[in-house]
C-alpha cells in the first residue's frame, strides 16, 4: 500500500435519475425512478428525492410505486447514459492513463500515473494533501461544467478505502482519508460497509457479537476464519485492518459477470434450491446493470455434496440484462440438474458480454405494450390492460418529436392516447399535450444532448 491518498474513486450521484432530471426540466428537484415499468420491473436508480421515501435500487418497482406514488417512473435510456458516461470517462483520462471503469457511472483513477502524478510528486510534502484535494475538486467542477451532473469522490491510499470514502461523501461531496487515519475512519462503520459482507454474513457476525469494522479487526484473523471459513475470514480481516494493495487496472476486459454462494449446510430441499437460484439470478442481473453490460449466455454452476461441480448454460438469441430473463433461464437450467444428494454451492453468471445494454428482450415488449397512463401533471400510473398496436408503443420517458410542437418526451400512454411534455434540456418546464397514439405528426426521436453547467439537482 502507498503512503499517499492518490487513489481516487469517482461515483456519479444517482446517475440514471440525475441524467433524466437534467434532460427534463420539469423533473428537476422532483422524485424520479428509472427501471423496468412492467409488473415484475426492478428499480435501476432512484433520485435522492425518491430515496427520502425509501425507494432504492434493486427494489421491486411495485413496492417503489407504493412508497412514492407521485414520482416520475421512467424507462432507461442507455444510449444517452453511455454518451454522458463517455464524457465523464474522458475527463478521468485527462488526469491519468490508469483509469479502471467499474460501470457507466463509477471508476477508479491512479493519480500517481501520468502528468498529474509528476505534478503531485513535485509538491513539498506539506502541500501534497492540499494538492490531491485540489485535483479532485477541479475534476468534480469539470464534470458539472461538462454534463450538469454532480459526482462524489473518495481519495485514499487504497481502492477499498477510496470506494468507502466516496460512499461517505454522497451526495456531491469529497472525502480524503489521510494516511495514518484509516483505522479511525473505518472503525465506527458497520460491517456491511466492507465488500463481500451481505445480510447473511452480517447476521453471522452479529451473533458472534461483531457489528462494527473495529470489532472485526479486534476479533482477529483466526476467529474470523473459524466463523466464516479460510478465504472469507482472511479477506474480511485484511479489509477491516485497511490492507488492500490491489492496483488500478486500466481497460480490464471482463468476459463474464457472476455471483455464487457456498452454504454452511448442504441444501437438499428442492424448493430451497430453486429459491436460491432465483435470488442469485437477481443479484447477477443487478451487477450486469450496474456495469452497464448485457450478455448472451446464462450459466448455472452447481457444486454437489461430494464436491463434483456441474455447469449448465443456455445462449439467448440476443444480449440481455433483464432480471426476469436471467431468472427464468437459470430456473430452466436448474430443473435439468439432479440435486437430491445435496448442494454445497450455487452460482449464476452471464457470459458473452456486450458493451451495450438492452433492458428487456422478451418480457419488456409485452410489458411496454400494456402501457402506462398518467394525467398531464402527475407521474405515470397504470393504464388499461391489453396491448396497443405494436407500431405505436410509447414508453414513459421516451424521446419524441412532433411536427408542430417540436421535441419532447412521453409522460404516459393508454386508452389509445399518449401524453407528451414538450421541453428540452436546459430550458424551462414545458407544456403538456395529449394525442392519439397513431397521430401521424408524432414520432420517436433520438435524445437531445444535455446542456452543460446546470446541475441536475438544486443545491
């Protein structure tokens, strides 16, 4: 580990929702939820205004609607998100040649590399921390100037600490962890702060009287290995004591995304096995979406009671990141595997990754056809059942243009009507008009670029 806080972790604030707020003036400062809008849809991102009501990513969209019924519920526009992401990543590459993207809205940067590193090393030691902070603050200002969005930054001597620092800085903040203060920073935080500690591990540690990172470190490596196993216990102890020497790796080529769980007791109940496969599939799909990726091949991994390991896979006709598609495919695969002797480990992965995302392949067409209706001045609500003509599917948030009124976006549709708000990025909230779904003057369009320099959310 280095002795200077020159590893930077950048995380855009509520990225998908913030882009929508920046692109749609009428949504600035209002709750916005982006995700699949069908009956089995999942929240991708919620704005901070929606999070006040308890809405968060990976939540079922039906529950989000109950918690925050007045939010604007929008389908994702990944093409626009990628354009904005490319702008942000270009700014990071101006700082350093070592940029490790984790998703469309998140990346590590090694400030020791390139010209930035040379300038920092030329500073007197007494000015180094101020110099590093200045670099990060300038980066945040440049991102807002270029995109109108805000970002949170963590600076530390390791990737682990930089990531935790950016989480602590949210929203729209900066946390610099000075060398020598790592334990003071980590100690009071809950065990869930550490990578790899989910609800099950946290509960296991709680039963052992361990609830904070400081208590993890105090327990010692031997006790953690006894509780969690060799690999997990040793890794958790290293993180709790701030040990992380992983380098920032530029342009890493991820060929697959997967999740897996090893069970303390072999699973013999077939219903439980199916449920665990479904849970893993949901987690895998969320990782795909977080990374802004999609994949063609769903892979199931099963390690039996006798340590024999089986893999089964199914290749889809096109890439997907849809949780429903991944879950249904993994469910079909597990049905072909004999698990009567017991299962030690289950895993679900997606391979054949593409550098774009399709939010739905199979379910979305049907779900979109059902439509979402709304009154002109409220967020989308349910529409009448039954598909609209395929040629006139209007999705909430979709970009459109009208021959008379110009560019706008779909607020909702149903009962043979589509409601459009006519406004452009950087402008004032626009007027709402309603048309027949087959109005010949209304057509889908490409997203307009964001207007830089105007934050998506008011301070």
